[in-house]
């Protein structure tokens, strides 16, 4: 079941729905940009714990330059998307 794309797609949709609900409630009396920063810090801590606990970390030098470029661009796009999203809330 956990190897099925449908399983992960349904989980993604459920967590996205919770993100919208919790985000709307959390940003109520907080500056949108600061709320985004706090949310991002939580994401970093949770993902770091998952990667370390599951042994999925890999040496940074093993990642190709092209991958770094697109991960950087994806990160910038994600950050800008989150800023816009929280301002919209």
C-alpha cells in the first residue's frame, strides 16, 4: 500500500487540506511573513528528524550541480508561493 502513488496522493491531499485549515487559524493575529517563517522552521525540524531517523541523509557532495540548481529554484518558488498563500489567508 505505501508504494502506491494513489496512497501518497491521498495523504498529500489530506495534509494540504489540514494546512489550509490550520494556516487560516494560525495566521489570524500574526504577520503573514512571520507566520511563514515559523511554519518553515517547523517544516525544517520535522523533515530533518524524519531524514535522520530513517537514515536517508546523504553526503552533500554526492548531489549533482544540476540537482542543486533545480532544488534551489524549487525552494525559491515554494517560499514565494507560501508568502503569497499566507498573505491571501
